[in-house]
C-alpha cells in the first residue's frame, strides 16, 4: 500500500482546483498579461496597514475571543444594520473567521450530516463543492444559464430538490460570472427556501462591488434572517485578501455551532488582521469607494472591448469579472485559454473550472490597470479575429 | 462643455494623472473613444489650461545633479485693489521659484525656490525676495531629503506581488 493510498478516500475523491492546473502552466512563462487574478490589484490602503503596525507596537499579539474582537463584531453589526437593516447581536450572532473560506467550511461542517444535499448554483467559486463534500455532504450542481445572465431561478433549483436537500449555497455578486441577483430574484429564492425549509448560506464577499444599483443582502429579506448564514469579509472591498479576515452572521444556534468547530480548529483569527479590519470598517469607506469607481470604469472598458471583438458578453453588474462566451470560436474553454496563453501570453481562467456549465466561457478579471486591460484586449483581438472569420 | 463631454474629459485626466506617457491610441482604447477624439480633448484641455503641463518627477540626487530646495515662508502687506496677487505675480515670475501658494495661518505666501547651491538660494532670498515692496519678512527652510513628491514615493515603490492566477 503506497502512502497515497493511505490518504482518506474522501479527500482523494475531491478533484484539485481547475485553477491550480492552469496556474502551473502560467507560472513557467514570462511577459504574461494576466486577467486570471481573483483579487484586487490595489495594495491595502495605507491607513489600514498603518493601524496594524500601530497595534503591533502597542503589543496586540495575543489570542482574541473565539468569536473575534468584540469591537470588530460590533462594527460589523452596526454596518449591516445601517446598510441593509438587518440586525444581529454582536455577542452571539457574529463570528470572525480566517477569510470567508473558513466561514464556508465551518457552516458546512456545522450543518451537514452524511448524505445531506446542498444545492449549489453554478458557475460558482471553486471551493463551494469541495467544502460540501469535505463536510460529508453531497453538492448538487444547479446550472444557471447565459440566457438568464447566470442568475439561478427557482425552477432550476426545484428541479434539483430531493428529500435530502438541506441547504442552498449562493454567491452573488458572483465569481466567476459577475452576475448579481435583483431583490425580486432573491425574494423568489427566499420563498422557495421557506417552502422547502432550506437553510441558505449566502456568500456576499463581493457585495461592495455592485455597480448600477444596490446590493440586496439575502438575510435582510422578510423572514430570512434566522434561516440564513451570511458570509462576508474584508478581502475584496478593502483590498485585504492576504489578511484573511471574514465573518459569519446568523442565528445564535448556527453561529454557536460554527464557533465550536472554530474554537477547536482555529481558535481565533489573527489579532493583527482583526485590528486592521476595525480600521477598515471604521475609516475605510472613502478608499473603498475610490476603488469601486475605478473597477466600474474598467468594467465598461472590458465589456465594450470584448463585444467589439465579436465575443458575446453579458453585462456583469458585480465583482470584478467578465464572463464572455467563446462558443463561436469553435474552441473549448480550456483550448481557448491554453492557446491564447501560448499565442499571445494572456492568462485567463477557463469557465469550466467553476462548474460544468461554465464550459464555453472564460473568466476575465479586470482587477488590473486599464493600461494592462487595453493591452490584453489587443492581444485577445489578434487571437480571436482569425477564429471568428 | 456638455456633461457627457465633461465626464469623458475627467476620465481622460485621471488616466493622464496615473501615467501621462501614453499614446492617444492607448488612451482611446481605455476610454472607448477614437484616438482623434482623444487628441481633440487634449487640445481643448490644454487651451483651457485645465491640462496645464505634463512633466516628469526626477530623482536629481540619483542622477548626480543635486540641487538645493528651500521652502520660504513670506509675510506680506496686502495692497489696495489687488490684495496679494500683485506681489505674488512679482515673485512667481522669477524662474528660481518652483511653487507659490497663498496660505492661511501665520504667514501669507509659501514659496519653493531651487538653486544650484545653498549660497545661490540664500542670495536669491536676500537680494530678490526680501527686497520686494510689501514683503515684511521671510523665513527660509532648506529641504534635507525628499521622500515623496507630487504623490509619488521617491525610492520605495510598491510592486504587484499577486500570483498570476488565483481563484
């Protein structure tokens, strides 16, 4: 028996991230213009970094409460009430985690029993299915479509429902598509969740990056607060990916259960990063808005640019991704991505890395300078124009 | 200027502010307009003196051509009719003067002066600046080191440290 055989069959059964494979190819090359990066191109605003340095100088180097610093939880609760009118008790209904990734894992482990099914609309973030599986659950893919601008519908969810369905895991604004759900879209999902007694895990990490309209917080919909575990964090809004600070909000029973796991596996999120997060939430609105304005300008540049090249591209209204169709090039997503990389040294991510229904699409991140984006569009143009003749 | 046109020009100015060393073609693609329109907008912005000048920020010390910079606080007596402006105009026409600002607070004009050496700057202050009618007093502060100029950190750039592909 080899060492590899000793790895748990469950872990072995989980495929490695499709992005990882592509990263290995890209890492070997030089002169690459990358549209493959799923994080802000801004450095964390200095006042936030400086607050962390100041915290270290004052000796903030200890553990915090398992739940996280109370001040941070209070600030988050205050912001959610102000922005969405949804009220949480910071003492027992808020948990600070090591990024939304940890919060997602905790939510799944806290909720799922072996065999429980979770509806996962796709295309979606790469770790959703894996987190469900690792917690012993069964992810059930629900394909959303280009025709509906990758907004999942109740009919699509209903078709995947079984007696074992326990929860629904949604992420809007969406990575990789940039899709957002309107308040009406989400209200229909809420009625569906209530009707079938589903718990909703709503990953709203891109909430601040919503263009042309307001983000709707799922937990703020009527009767949804207690049924929802709301996940969010600081990575995207404040350009703080490497700090690893996320949070989960929900009823005290769910948050308590998640905290139990968190306390035994993580103990607490790093205090240095929690201090920086307090500064971000208290003083970071201006720098956040400045970054959002810049993303919005680049979004228009990318959508117009790709459409002018002859690629079908719906208008993304959130996050920092566009998700053009490459069907009419006659290539698969992976072929397109690999050939584009070889021919023109532009890195983007094949759509099928985010679920089978992402096939025929590629994810382009516009978290890059507009000069880089214009350069990338030129290169993509040289590559696709002959294919589209 | 129509509102749409104004917004477009503001976007153009933002791009130039980030990096003025871009061709009309590059700028046009970022703005989604024709290069000809970019050229036209730049001409108009220059004519209106909105786009005043594009110039590089140079680390002269590193280039081996170190000069001396002084910040001078100037107190003046404002004149009838023209207030501070007439004296300001007499001062800013000297090529040695790099910046001139009217200030609130304990003094009136902040003047930045550049010269080849300490003596040259001192001489300018004592013979030219201090002797202008209406100048009551001057206080000269010499710059010892430049850390940041015009929003640019001189010698400590923050690189993009992201991996090329991330989820």
